C-alpha cells in the first residue's frame, strides 16, 4: 500500500456542498449499464461490499479525497484482512472461486478508492 505521492499546487479549488462544507466526490452508480457489465468494475463493487454490503457507488482512485488518519486506519485494516500484498484478497475470502479461477479473476489486486468509500 502506498500514497499517490502527488504534489498539490499552492492554490487548489475544491468543490464542497453548500452550507455543510462536505467535499464533492464524483462517482459512477454501480448499475448494469454504467459498471456491472464490465468485469473489472463489477469486481470493484463486489470487493467494496465486503466493507458495506449495500455499497452502490464506484469512485475512481484519482478522484477520491482521503483523510490521512482514516486512510491509515483503512489501510491497516485492509492489510489485516487481505495480507500485506493482497495475497489473501481472494484465497481467504473466496476459496472456491479462487480454486476455479485463480489468477484469471479480473479485478484489483489491492485497495481501491471505492473500498475506502465503502469503509
């Protein structure tokens, strides 16, 4: 797990909801026409639903805003659940599927912005 290591410009404009000062994070609905018909996107949704079974939004990693403390807590828990390098991501949680598909599972091998959002 790593940070993005991006340098942020001295002046940045962010979008927030009026009155509540909550950041706006663009997402794609986890519906068939927008996501579920695409194997990689479908897998991202399935993995995020391990955190929150009702989760129905896909967030691109580059669009996600991370709170450092929460991100670190999420990363620690993700490692605890899935192994330092994601080695348990499928083996531990879906052993039958992994036995049949193994490395042919189309999906992320590490945490995603969608996982973090579901967390």
